[in-house]
């Protein structure tokens, strides 16, 4: 990866995160969270006092679950609630990287805490609502939004000082994606590429989707952009914004011309994976966009997570595992 931390891009009705031993998941607005053991497939359930709102976070042996009552911390081994951090009603999840935990503040803004000690490091005030967070080795990038529009803000990780802020992207509620530039998609479907050091816009390109929560993915100088309105994924050159390829996601259903929901792409060295409804799990060649593999058994309705030789995602019936890793299979 080109950065230390990134908030998992979410869509649909649930979210999942994983370690080598377990997959942790929940449905949004549900008070029950789940721990599935990868070795056996057995699933443990834990009931909370409040419903989960956004995606969970993993770090330091704990699972953080964001609810309207605060950030609930669960020990991943004992499967017991061990703490709570007061937060605002979340529009985005907490982010944890190697050094810091970033938590949206009760009154807006962003608070950071040391991963090692739990002590607060710094806080940045804002009258807006944090709707997306990503971090690099030196900076934190966030989307700071309200009903009138949104700003992208770059903050020094060491001090909490604001490097730059820009409102060039307008209204947006998505998570910044870090790579060659900072990539942010606005509510009208325009993808903006901003310089990481200044916030100056380098290029922009229009897609047809207007879903405010659809987020692209980045790997190896390429940005992969899902478009739910057309049911496609487009690969763009990260430096210039020029199109490399565009692929229609097969639905596996002759009655459906295109997929109506697409997850944020999950990138591996050779492939781009997309969860679709309808369409199931689709694996594309990262170089050409050609379909390499597809399993239409389940319609995915969450982000995808990869751990070991398996891929996991949620359907309306719960967690689904795809194995062996599709990258090793022929179409």
C-alpha cells in the first residue's frame, strides 16, 4: 500500500473487517455484531446496547464499533465490551493507522489519540461534519462537509496543524483515496485529483453516477472508478486522468442489463475485485479490465475484505466466503 491508513470504502447495508484468524462484521442499524472464525466458519454474536452506524475498525487487539452512543471497544479475543469513547453521531467510521487513532469529534472536527498510550495528541475544530478520513505517513486527509458543500483538509500528523484546505470539490461525503494524488468524488459524480502538498486540482473527470457514497480505489498509478448508473468500472491513469479501460460488470442475470450496486473495488497486484448486486463477485484483470473470474451465487451488499487465500463480503443472509482466491483461477 502507498499509505499507512485508509478508511474502508463502504456501500450497501453492512460492513466487514478481518484479521488472519477472524472476520468481524455487522449490518448497519443492527445492535448485534459478529465474529466468524476463519478456520471453522463458526460465528459468535455479541449484542450491544445501541445499533452500529458505520464501518468497524481494528487495532491493538480491539474492534471499534461506531454507534449513536459512542465508539464501543470490544476485545477481539474475549469477545467482551471493554470500553467506550464519546463521539459525534457518526457519518464515517474511526480510522486507525500505525501511530494514531482518528475519531470524529462530538462537536465536529477531528481528534487524534496515540495507539500506544491512548493519550490525546491533537484536535482540529470544525463547524462541519467529518464524512471521510484517510492517512499517509505524514498527513491526514479528511472531507469536512455540510449541506452547503464540502472541503478537503490536509493535516500534519505530528502536530495537528492544517497544511491546506480547499472547497474546489464542492458537495461531497466520500472518503479521500490516497495515491499519486488525493482522489475525491463529489456528489455529482465528478472525480477530482488534488495535489497532496497543496490541494491544487490537477485533473477531474465526470462519471454518470450520482451516488454520494461511491468511492474509487487506487493501486500502482491507476485509479479504479465504479459507476453504478452504467454498471461499469473504469481504470484511469492516476497522473493524467486518461482512461486505460472500461468494463461492463456482468450481472449473471439475463433479466438485468447492468449491476445496480457495486462495491468499492478491491485491488491485488494482478486483479480488481468488485462485489455486485446482481453479479456476485467479479474479478477483472488489472491491466486490461477483462473478466478473469465470476461467481454469481450471491449478491454482495458490503465492502469486500481479503485475508489469507479468501475473500469475504456480506449478503442479506450474512457473511460469505469465496475461496480459493479467484486470482489463481482461470475464467
